[in-house]
């Protein structure tokens, strides 16, 4: 399922306000603009975070002092660039992309951004790659951004918990599913993945969480923000 567009009178206002906010507070430089253009040229879905959302991820990193960041779902590396730019000098983003073509574009975007030394792109299915990351990891991640195939969100949560410490922040993108997330009868695999993920979060006494709906240039969506206690 793709997040539907809402061709309401409001949706273009959401985009206008988004571009006003991001123009002021999260302006895109040429590196970010070219990355989006390269992603589009490669035929990727426009599932990148918005500039304001990228800035939000960067702020979360700065606010928590995160230096070890895990991203599940690189796509073309747009969010990766926002996050890597927010790291301290010694920081690293480890990011996983299942689609080889998308990963190649991401690597080139990240290199163009001058961030090749602070980002590790792992090409492969996250469920194949995560055990290797766990094996090679010397310290847990400080912040984890889950933004890949939604049916696997419950698995990604389990892996995130294995790779976390108390205080780790976990952010999951795209939890609204066009409103279907609130439908207990939905049979959509993406909705089921998000709902099971949220149920697991809710019943885990070691996690504290919220979920926030958003509107903007990406339409109606939202994210879940989780803290490991
Ligand atoms: C979808 C996935 C994303 O990661 C995103 O940012 C937007 C939409 C989707 O599967 O529809
Ligand atoms: Mg997303």
C-alpha cells in the first residue's frame, strides 16, 4: 500500500507551510537537493523524509548526544545525510538497504556529501544484515531509525532492543497508514506490521513511547518515538 494523497483543500496548504518552515529552519543545500534529484532519476519512490523531518532527526541526535546511529531502510540516503551531519566527529551511521540499486545511489549521494567516512551502508535484507551488525558491534546504538518494509516492523523492534541500551531512542516512520492503523480489522500487511509493532511497544515495560501524526509535503503520516528505559 502507498500512503494515499489527500487531494483536499488542506493538502496544498500543508505543503506551503512545510516549505515555509523548512525554508526558514531546515533549508536544503545543493547536496540534499541533488540527492533527491538522483533518487527520482533512479526511479525511487518519493518516500524520503521531508527536510523538516530530516532536521527533526538531526535534532534528536544532537539533543541526545547520539554518536552511534542505526538506520533500517536507507532508500537513497537522504535521511542518512541529515543524521550523519548531526553526529559528533567520532560518530557513525550504520544504515541498511535491501535494494542494491537504491543502495548504489545512496552510497554515491553519501560520498558526494563528504560523509563516506561516517556512514556504513550495508546492502542486503535487514533481517540478514542485522545479525552481522550485532556480532560486530562493540557498543549498543544510541538512536535507531526504523524506516523500511512495514510488515517486518515487529522483527525490527526485536532487533532494535537487542542493539540498544537504557536511554536508546527508537523512531519508527510511517505509522499512520492513511488512517488504517486505527482499523482493527485491516488485513493490509503494512497496517498489520505497524499495529503489531505498536502493541509490542505498548506491552513492553522496558519501553516508553508515543506516536505523533503529522501533515506536510508528505501528506498525512506520523512517527512513533520510543525510549528504552
Ligand atoms: C511508505 C514508506 C515510507 O518509508 C515512507 O516514508 C512513505 C510511504 C509506504 O510504504 O507507503
Ligand atoms: Mg518512511
